[in-house]
């Protein structure tokens, strides 16, 4: 019925103009004039059965000649009073809106606001591919190693898809990239580099990967972990996201609570607490490390990843740095992170009940 009487509904062309023919007395009030809706748009709301209270904005608008009169004609005095009161409300709302942004915007954390992480300590860098760590944080790693920190790299995949070479195959590329990463570790002074051997692009945020990371955390017992920021809201590689997520979940609370992956105790591994996590690749960093003095070391580590550089040389990096210096003279070079401090006291092991003594597990040689 509706379609017959209003064939323009749902069509793209405009509704035909009304002809101005007088309606018979008692006929239904025509619907308010609307712009034609696009095909597939949300349906019109059902017609209200009683006249609504007229909104003040309608009362305040001039009525074009020949248009439909308002549904309810208020006495002038009441209409004026309403208009005045609604206009006051509108002013108040606008004033509130003007004030709101100032009140609701929280102060953004400044990258230098957090105190530096104290060392020397032990750090573990857990990344998805060979070269991730060196592009993201080799300056920080070089600085730490120079200050006597012990740094361990964990690389979840061997980056066996990262090529456009038609003659390359995954096993060969994995071997090349693992060797490139080992060489970069030698340059930086990283103590150990561990590959978990997942195929590039096929990591998932799984209990297996989480368990492997938990085991390494319990084995090497780092104070600080650097990993990918899994929660950044922008474009990211699935391996970066999954490795970041698995690492963060491993750190809190799994590695700390002994009943997770309890079989680690059979290897003599105890629960552990990581106190500081630096999330690399974060879109809202709040912690920075000045690597100006370690920039050349970082570039040296990056240059080890020959298969990934597309022919870029040290001269290219030096030229970029010179251009930056010209643009921003004296500006320190920084690596930036989102810092996640777990400021909770380590759970103290409780004494076993005398009735059921538990043999204390032997610690494996860590590090
Ligand atoms: Zn990567």
C-alpha cells in the first residue's frame, strides 16, 4: 500500500512536488517532507500516533510561505517563554561544550617524564623476525651492553619470507637471516641469540608460543624485557602483534605464578617476575633512551642485515643523519618505547605444609 501511494520511497530521484490540491476534510496529515533516501538506507521511523511536543528549534525557525503549519500551535506567550528557556539551555550547553575539551583532555605523558631504568641488569629482547630488534632498539641494547648489562635476544621466526628474490627459498633465507642476526649480536655485545624457529608470517598467539617464552623467562630471569607493542592501533605485521601479545601475557601473570606451565619445575625452573617492559613500535611512546652516542653501533648492527637493506649502505645512513642534523641541529637521537612497569612486590614463596613436604626444585644454570 505504501509503495503504491509513495512510489518514490527507496528511489534515488527526488519526490514529486506536491500539487497543492486541497485535501478533503478529516484526511490524514501528510508526512513531514523529507529528502529521498538512498537505496538500502535505514527505513523511516513509524509515524507517531499523537502530535509530539514541538522542538524549540522548529519554533525559532522562520516558516517558509506555503509550508505545512506546525503540528501544534502554541499560544504566543507560551511559545515565547519556551523559546527563551530553550535558548538559555542551548547557551548553557554550548558553554559546557566549550569548556569540556579543556577539562576532559588528560595531560599526555612526556617521553622524558619517567625515570631511567636502573642498571646494569639483565634484559631480554623478544622479537618476531631477525632485524626487528636492531631497527627498533639496537641503540638501547648497545648502550646497555656498554654499561655492563647482560642482553639476550629471542627471535621467534627466522624471517624466511622476507625477500623478492625469485631464486630464494625459505630454508636458505632463514639460514642467511639467522647468521645476519648473530653477526649483529656480536657487534652489539649481546650475550646469546635464541631462535624459536616458527615460520615467518605464521605465528599465532598460542599457548605453545606463550609457554616457550615463559620457559625462557624462567630460565634467563631478565629484569627488563623489550618486545613489540601488540596493542598499537595502527598497521602492524601479524607476527609483531602475536609475539608482542604472547610476551606480554607471558610476563603478566604467567611467568610469576608457578602453577602455569608447572612442568617447568621438573626442569628446575622457578617462577620469576619481570619488573620493566619496554614496548617497541608503540604509537604512544612515553619513555625514551638517548642513543646519540650509540647511533653508529646501531647502524653497524643494522648493516649486518644485508638481505633486508635493498642495497643501502653506511653512507646512506650517514647522509640521512647529516640531513637531520641540518634540520634539527643538536637534537639527540632517541629510541622510544611505551614503558610498562610492574611495580608489585615479588610473591614470596610460602613454606610448604609439614604434612605434605614438597622437594625444592633444583635451579638450572641460568644465563
Ligand atoms: Zn619484523
